[in-house]
């Protein structure tokens, strides 16, 4: 199985070596790489923001402690809200990243169709 994969990779490499990329193929590849880089940066920023929110929520939970007082209960509600918001931030980041990647693919396809 491993040799089959190796053979396929070598065959693909030899095919691409015999066929230099056209300017359109290079431009399409560049557009996709740029879109991937932007999408990765956006995802990383969303993850960082969500992680900060989760850390803040943990701090609030520690502050609330095990007490059943109204103040502790309010703090727990605030912490839960932050955790929920962090999930939404991650979901939004993933959705925007998908949109950016899809846009990059569409632009690349348009360039190749010319």
C-alpha cells in the first residue's frame, strides 16, 4: 500500500514537471493561497479571542466559588454567557473562513475559465 502511494506521488510529480504552469494556473494558485492565508489568520484570531473569553469565564467562576449567594449565581451566569459567546465567536470565525476560501476558489476558477 505504501509503495502504491509513493508510486502515485512520483507519477504526479513527473506529470507536473513535464507540464509547466500557465500564467493563469499560477494566478489561480496564488489566489487560492492568499485566500487560505487570510482564512487561516481569521480562524486564528477568532480562536485567540474565544480562548481569552474562556479564560475570563474561568476567572469569573473561580471568583464565584462554591457559594450559593446571589452574587455567586450572577457571576456563574456571566461566566456561562462568556463561554457561549466564545463558542459563537469560533463558529463565526469558521464560517467566515469558509466563505473566504470559497471566494478564493471561485476567483481561481474564473481565472482558469478565461
